[in-house]
């Protein structure tokens, strides 16, 4: 087997970085730490594939100049990125004669590094769904939903984002059992189907694209696939029954609501939580005033914010987990309708998202204070 090609260094580096972002950094199988490089002599195409067995990314580059036959080789992903970064220059030349080393060179330097047998690389038969839905704005949608999923749980489905294609567009739902977020995505992505996608898989995809990128999204049953020109991202789906979040939110009834701003709430929480070691924040409502209190070993912190009462009579004191509330306010933007529902459940609503968080027992929080 013989292959040789010259290609734009920056284009190859961009693809190599994306592949490296998918492969595992730690694995008992060295082959999984590699990027699979495949050359199609007839069509003059170069493909780079990375996988961690849960997600797979394949990118395709067009070659203007190619020598040799069809061939493939597996090269450590991080090493490929490092070489392309250090070589410099506009183009690089890659050559392989079927032996144990591959040569990557530019005008300034040349690397000869070991490779692994591509036959040992995991089989990555990427599916092409027949029916697809157009989706954009993936990074923002992911940011607004994955923070509410459970990192570790006895219920694996709570580590997933429920992507729901509805008649009103795409909705992404995340929940860890104590808090829940429902975030609106692309309004043009209409349909009548839902998927359970591991949050870690969606987070990887979000790092590989921009909000302006438009994907065709479909499924083959076991995988969800995001396609765009020269880019295929496949993630394994989870199977099971996700909590009926619509029923949960439909049963909520706020006893009062106030109007405020997400950034002002976020800044206030950041200030008062600087002293907190117990992970609790107290929210006290009194008419058009909202006060936040945190208590820690180094002292107490309190701040008051003016709010606009909308419904009911804002009053009472409630305790919540600081980290969960911080994450929600980081994901929300603009004007927020803040409400307290039955049992002290906190609700936050914006034009694009709805968030709820169950309260902590106030007596426990008061003792910690």
C-alpha cells in the first residue's frame, strides 16, 4: 500500500483537532486513541475518523493532488495535532508506504512517527438516515439543557437530554430529578418524534460546531446522526421511558411571580455565594424586594434586588441548592419571570426556556445559617 498527498495544513489541523476531541484520552485500547486516516484514490478524498464507541465523527477533505492507491492508517490523535501545529507553513505532505511509520513534512521540518494497523480500528459503519430534519443553533441549545442532567445517577436516563421535535420546533429537556429545564431550539425543526441522547455526546457535538452550522438530523433506531457537508457525527441513543416533564410542569401552579433580569440575579447570587460552604442560598420575598442570603465559615452575605410583582403577593423565605441555581442562571438570558409554586418549587421562565428547581428543607438551611 502506498499513499502520498499534499494538503492545506490549517484545514487538516482543524479536522485533526475535531477528531482528537472525540477520541478518549484514557483507554485500555491504544487503537481507540487514534485517528483513522483513509484515502480514496479514485475520488481524491481524505477521511478522518475519531470514535470513543459512543460517538463517532467522520470528516472528509478534498485532495487536489494524490498519489497512490486506496489506503488507511491509524495515527495517535494527539500526536497528529501536535505535528500539524508545530510544522507551520501553508501546506504539509503526508506519505505512507505500508510500513510501521508515516512521514508528515513541510518546508521547515519532517516527522517520521509510528502508526498502528488500521485493520484493528473499531468498525465505524456510519448510517445515513432516509428521513432527516434540519437543525441549527446546536451549541446554544446544548448549553441551555445539559447543565440540568445528572452526571452520576442510579437512573442512566437522567444523564440524557430528551430532544423533542414538535409542531412548534425543537425542544431540549434535561433533568436530574431535583431540577428540570426545557429549552427551545430551532423553531424550523418541526416533527413528531423524540430521542434520548447522552448529555456527554451532545456536549462533544456542541464543541465541534457553531450556532450558524446547519445539520440534517435523523436516526437509524440505535443512533442519532448529524450531517452536514463533509461532516458526519453519530451518537448512540439511550432506550427507555423518560420522565413526563410536560405533565410535571403542567401540574405546577405559581402562588406568585415577579419580573426580574437573569444577569442581575446571576451577579447577586455570585456575590452572596462567595462565603457559602454549605451549598445553600435563601431567597426571601417581600413585595417588590428579593433578598438572597448565604452563610459560610468565613461569614454571612446578603443582597437585595428590586423586582416587579406580576401575580399574587410575593412573600416568604425559601432555600435552594446554590450550584443548581447558578447553572440555570448562567444558561438563561434576558428578562425572567420568577415564580414560587406549590411546595416552594422555584420556576424561572424566559422566552426560550423554562426552569424549575425543588426547594431544600428550610429548617435544615436555617440551622446551617
